[in-house]
């Protein structure tokens, strides 16, 4: 259920398929690592073999970006649904609440993970968030002990990409949780510190355009998309 775009694997699962699989993996104690794939990461991986290896080492590479959908169509692939990092996190939170699974939040600025915890508990009354630690904690042993002692099933890591993914691959085999996902700035969005694009922009995959309208200086970063599509078409 994967396609290869410019040397990077991308899954064809939608939210429903993947959330079902991940809950089953928890029951089977099968470690699972989720990474969000977007054009910027793929372009960086062309020049960074270590990053390419990291992205391809994940169990599930979700298509986080309209550019990935377009690239799949250009190569006559079958990826038709975006699976964004934050929405995958929220879907997993919902499924965890419905299936009595435990969650740990690690990362973000001081206080943000705790505020995100409170908001998730408001949205999903049955959710079990068994611990939070901010991304400024330097004691790695303290972090590992807190996660392991919580007996969490799912660990969301918000350290920024690709730092969070490198951390996960280094630590996951010595930690208790089964499912691991790097979620970037998702804690900030959930806690309300950063506003997400309006739903109409989300629906049509135009969150990048909304961010560009709000922050015109992003134009240099957004120019990666046409370069990516040209490269994908050539390859």
C-alpha cells in the first residue's frame, strides 16, 4: 500500500484505514512509526541521504500536502486523500478515547503540552492522556522514565521536523509506547497558541496559500512546490 515519489515511500491509506490499523498494532504490541511526507521533505531528501533513509524507515508515511496528491496523479498513482499530521493525531486521539488507549504528549514550549492536554480532554471526554513533558527538558533519562512509567500506548512528539523523527527512531525500541508520531507544531494549534487555516482552505488543500497570505515572507519556501512537481514529472 505504498508508492514511491522521488525515492521516498508514501502510503495510500486514508484516516479510517490507518487509524484502524494502528489500534490493531497496539493490541498486537507491534511498534509503529508515522511520519508526515510533504514536498519540502522530499526535496530536502534529494540532497540528504540520511534524511531519505530516515523517512523510508517509517512504517507509515502519510501524504501531508496537496503536492503529494498531484505528484501521485502525475505518475498515475493512486494516492487521492491527504492525511495531514495534525488531523492524523486528532483521529488517533479519538480512536484512543474510544478504545481505552493511553497517550503521552512530549514536546513544545513550556506549558503548551499541558494546555493541549486540557483541550483534548475537553474534545474527547473519555481520552486518557497519562503524561506531558515540554521540549525544553534536557534530562533524557527523566524523559524516558516518565514515558515508560506512564504505560502510554501512543506517543506524540513535537520537537520540529526532522529532529522529532530522529529522536523517535533513536528511542522507540527502548520506550513502552507502541505508536509514535512526530507532530511538529500541532500542540500549539490544539492549545490555541497558533491559529489553523479556516476549514475552506483545509478542505481544498490550500493551507499553504493561507499561510502565504498571512506571512508573505514564506514565498521562498512555497516556491519549492513547483520545483517539486517539475522534478516529480521528470522522474
